[in-house]
């Protein structure tokens, strides 16, 4: 895969559905996926197959008439603490979606690891490693989304680097720092990507628009050397998009 271009990853069908008042029918999702494919988008994140029957049905239906250009991705999370990736429902749902690409989100802010997952930082690294390596063994292209990455970097940068290294060593094809709170400034984005890219990480970019900087931050990441940009049609998404 050439790295002399930027790859477009559309998440209208997943993150876009988190916008206020946005609710697609199954037909809507299938139609939107076809239109995005016609536009030449590189990746389409179809949704979270474990969420409900509609999401599961989308992946079943779209397999009947595969996309012509875009690579379809299913979204899920790392395995649960103190569990096994091979039997985890999130990992199984990703495999059962039968998409060529899977997106796995993991916690990248130490306070959330402890308060939300109820585990410790070392176990979180093991959860990431086990989940990604299990999916790679099944032949999937793996994109790892690092939730709250920029908040984590500001408080515990050494751990942020360990997260990236763990995911890379487990075979992740893409590492995508996510500005989940939407509070990162352009100067911070530039500095962080310039710190990370010389280390050999293959990075994408996922920014929210709470400060009105979603596009500016994405452009800053690309200018610094990111190879994948994530976004939605109309800027739809959680909170401010």
C-alpha cells in the first residue's frame, strides 16, 4: 500500500449516527454506503455489529453485493479485562461481520483505564495486544483507534507511547489517535505528530469539533505526516461533530 497519499476513512455510518437527531434505517445505511463507494472513499466504517439487530443486518446485507472500491470496516472494542480475546463477544462480533477491515477502539487515557474499565494499565496493554493479534491471525486489516489519546498524552506520555508500541507490535496496520473530547489545539497536534511519526508509527487522524478545530487539526496532522484521515459527511458526529 503506497504511503505517498492520504487515505480517506468515512465514519458517517458509525460516528455520524451519534449526532443529535441522526437515525438511519437499514436501507439508509445501505444506500449511504453505496454512494460513499461511488465517491471513491477508501474505507467505510459500517457500524458496530454488536450494538443491535439493525447493525448486524447491515453487514449481512452488504455482503450480498460487495463494494467496488471502498474497504468495509466493522467497529468494536478490545476484549474485556480478565478475559480471552478468542471468546470475547466484541472480538467474535467483529469476525462474524466478515469485513476485510476491523476497527478496534481501546482506552488511551490512564484515568479511564482505571475508572471505566476497572483494571490496571498493564492489563489494558494485554487487552490491546491480545485483541489485535487475534484479529490479525484471522487475516483482517486492523485499525486501532486510541480513545482519548490526546488527554492521555498530556498526563502520561510514556504510557501513550507504550500503547502505540503494543498495538504496532501486535500487527495493527493503522494507529489512529482520537481527540475524543475535542479539546486539542492545532499547535499541540503538530507537536505530538512530529514527535510520533519519526518513531515509525503509521498514523491516522480522528478529531472532533468542540472547539471548531476538527478540520484544522486534521490538516495539521496530515501536514505533519499522517496517512489516514477520518471524517463524516456534513460533519455529523458525537456532540459537535
